[in-house]
C-alpha cells in the first residue's frame, strides 16, 4: 500500500490541492478559487469536494493508495489551534477553525493539520528537500511578502501563540519604508518582490536614469522578472537593485543567525531564480554583519523544492511531520 498525504495551499486568489507521496512527488493536483464571498461553510463544502475528487483521481492511477491526512498552509495560520486568524488577504472574517471544519468531513484520516505558508515551506524543505539531515535551519520565502520558518532541534518554532518566526518584520531601517503591515522600515519592505520594484524606482529617480531598461515601465507593470532580465543585459539600475536587496537581506539574515545559530538558511521564491545576482550580495552582507564567532559557518542555500509545486508539497509535509 502506497501512503500519501494531501497538501492544500490557500492563497488570496486560488487554493491549490495535491496528492503527494512520501518522496515529495505530486501524483495529482487541482485548484479551486479562494472565494471573495466570505462564506466559510460554502468554502469548506467546495474544498472537501475538490479534495475527494482529487483522491479518487489519484486512486484511478494507483488503487493501492492510503491517504494519511491533510496538511494545509494558509496566511495567518495558527498551528496550535488549526485556525486562520484575521488574514488580511482572505475574505473570511476573524478566527476561522478551518482544520476542525475539515476534520468533520474527513473523520477517517489520521491527521488534519494547518500552519502558515512559510512554516509549511520549512517543513517541506525538512521532509523532502535540502534540509533532510538538518536539525537547525531557517527558511526565508521571498515573494509578495517575506515569510520565514524557523527549525530548532528538528522542530518548528511556533512560540507561545503559534505565530513565531516573522523575520520579515525585523526593522532594518528606522523610520524607513512603509511596510504592508503598517509599520516602517521592515525587511519585507525592501526584500520582497514589491520591495525590489520600489528600489528600482528610487534608483531611477536618484540617477535620473532615463536610459535604464526599466525607465519606461510603469509602477504597476514592473516586476522582479523584468528587473532580472535587465540585470542580465547589464543594466546598471537593475544590477544595483539586486546589490541593495542582497545587502538588506543579508543584514536581516545575520540578525536571525545571532538569535538561532542555524546550520543553514534556505531561500525560496521568485527573486531567488536570479541565482548569483541575489545570492552573492546576500552572502557578503550576512558575513559583514555577523559576529566573529558565526563567520564562515552559515550556509545560504537555494531551496530544493520544485518551485511549481512547492506550496502543495510543503503543506503535505505537515502530515508526515505529525505522524513521525
């Protein structure tokens, strides 16, 4: 009998679902709309139907499948309570007991567990990826925001209330840029994909760089892929965007290293596809900001999770972690 788990990644627009085996291979996947109507009962009905259909499809491929459980990654997901709490980019209000609501639909499963999306990515890296043999590491996810998952002595750090590990909201620049959370100068405001875009426009204005490949792009149009493409073409503004992003990211990572002394820090997300353009300045900046006792000890590594399926795979890994 082949044991599998179901991974669910709840995003602001879509909810991705996958059946994943113990090696991290996605056997079947689908997605449904994350609703804007705020009706959690209807969403649970739709999500349950989609999960059952996907399990049935996987069994058509291999009838010898045993589904052990469902792992869910969600914004503002609280692992302790299985709840989504006041998620700003979801239509559901207040505290939503999502894990309990799903358990009533899947009473035959051993595990229905929920955590936030960055923690799910960290668990995925630990179960399926480059952190398989590590007990102490950190995952940074770079995208619309900057998330992080902290692993100490082989366990995720959740803190007293389930929300530990918000390294993206470390203050880097006192009184600096407005972060999406409403505070000023946070790492997320500088090292997320939107943060990179803001850096690009600041540099274009600073240098009056009308000859930059990015100068004719509108603020809404520009994205981190365009910045990467311009940097590859030798555009000075684009190259400096990566230098500055790496500088700030390395500074933030150094703070995290001082707190946790991890073996490695994994980076995941769209901007990491730039490779050395982002990794080299990040590593240099981290080393520049580290205490001497930590220098030349900490590895900064790209995630080994498949980018296309990472959210599903990470969520599914929560099941394997629960039944260890």
